[in-house]
C-alpha cells in the first residue's frame, strides 16, 4: 500500500510539473511575429540581430536568473494571420510577451490584440504613427522612429531646396499613407507656398514602375518624395533612370539609405538623394563598433538596419523585464515608461507619455561609389530632440482614449 501511495505521489508531482508555466521553470518566452517570407531583405538580418541579443543575454545568465527563449511565427503579411499567430503564442505557447511586426498594418493588428487582451507588446519596426500616437494604447511600445519622426528629420533638408512643385510616390497601405501625410503636413508648415502636383499610390510589392515613373515625369515636378522600399524601390529607380525622371531633380526618400534596399541597386544606385538610412561601414562610436564586431564574428556578414532593430528590440525586452522583476504585462508597462536601454546607436529611452523610443536615424545623401550605393555627408539625429516629436499636448490629445 505504501508503495502504491509512493507511485501515486510521484506521478502526481510529474503531472503537476507539466502544468507549471514556462516562466516558473526558468525560461522567459518572447513570442515574435513577422512577415519573414514577404520581406526577407529586412527580416533575415533582423532575425540574426535577435539571435545575437538572445545569445549575449543568456551567456550572462539570462534575465532575473531565467534564460530567454525566442519563439517566432510568420504572419504572411496578413493582419488576420497576425492575430491568429498571437492567439496561438499566448494561449498555446504561453509566451510572456509579444514582439515584432514589420508592416504597419500587421503591427496595428498586434497592437489592437495587445489592447484587447491587456498583454504587453513591443513593436520593433512598424512605422505608422498610429502605433504610438493616434490610437496608441497602454500595452504597446515601439522601438524605431515612426513616420512623423523620420519626415521631421527629412523636411528641413527638403525645405532648404526651395523647390515649389513636389510629386510623391508611396506604397498604398498604412505605412505609405502615414509617411506621406506627415511629410506633406511638415513641409507645408516649413514652406507654405509648396505645391503637391502629383501622387502615385502603388500596390505594395506590385508597383507598375514604368507607368508610375512616366506619370511623375509628366507632372513636371521640381522634386520628388519617395516612400517605396524593397523590390518596388529597385524597379522604380531602374525605370526612373531609364526615363530620365531623376535628371536635374532632387529626390527625398525615406529608408533608401538602408543597406537592405541600397545594396541591391548596385550600379543603378542614385547620386544625391536625401535619405534616412544606416551607413554601418563608417559609424565610429564605441557602441556600434562593439555590435558590429560581435555581429561579424557570429554571422561572417555585415549588419543591416534590420540587424540593429532586432538586436535592440530583444535588448529592450530584457531590460524591461529586469527592471520590472516580472513578466506580468502591467508590471512591464510600468517598467517600460522611462526605460533606458543601451543600443548600437547609443542610449535610448522609451518615453512615458507615448511609449515611443528615442532611437534616432541617420540622414544623409546617397552616392554611387564605383557601382555600390553608400551614404555620405550624413548625421545621426537623436529621436529625443523635440524637433522630431509632436508637441506634448498633441500627443495627449491623440492618445485621449488610452
């Protein structure tokens, strides 16, 4: 009888052990969702950046004595699939927090999920201002500078050109629409006589580059604001070069200086475009040098901007968990407000008022250097600079329902 009781007790302990959540067993699970198949140029190096951060954190004993485990899912670039993946990660995988998203529409789907479920979500990449401002919510924080911030960094350079007639081309979904609205608003404020003489809104990933380039040329603009990226950008640059669209016209372009998008252009890389980007090859700060050395050693490859985003996002998650002393969503929210994190771009802070990090961006010009596109004459603009953030009163108003 004693033997039977012993067997029953042992079986009970084993059964209970299988029900103990992962975080109680010494593992912190980060559920990460992204458009890996749809946007490989950015997200392959981004995944490497995350893996490097996890390796470094775990090599130092993890966070609060627990190792980090990264569980990724592909959202197929679909907001519906994004929500299904989030449900699976939270209910089946029992993740402690959610992270990720590249496209703005999938990021907004995750943000809404986080709001409805009261579950912490750290967005790395989705750039629409709705992530942290219009409609921002208590459970969502964002790492990268959004469309308003990047437009605010580019507009002073655009205004210096004193060009009156502007044409715009952008991918016709949330990110492109948000970037275009911010640029038009800020440029109009800086240069009241500006005119927007043409707009081309293209389907994401399906640009008809020839007709778009021709339509812009027919409008005879003095300058062009470009929001295209990835394969759409490559096609647009090729057709624009062929048709002489960029001859004697300045182009201001979000993201084009990122190696993910500039490198594939090769000898077609444009000269003199004013861009945001990532000149990894000539950043000399100690923080970046340490990151670049570790990345090169692990992957035998140079970092892209995605690498910095993935790395900094995981480092941010770890810093927030350490500060909170917990993975409970409400405690993470409290910890992230005002959280300071070391990144390859220097120290960043997650602002308490809107949950936007102060990570900045490099602004400079493109140069075709012997058949390879690079950024020159660049400067790093700190996202903490008040010039690149909306007024506090506007932030409060835009988040009134939070």
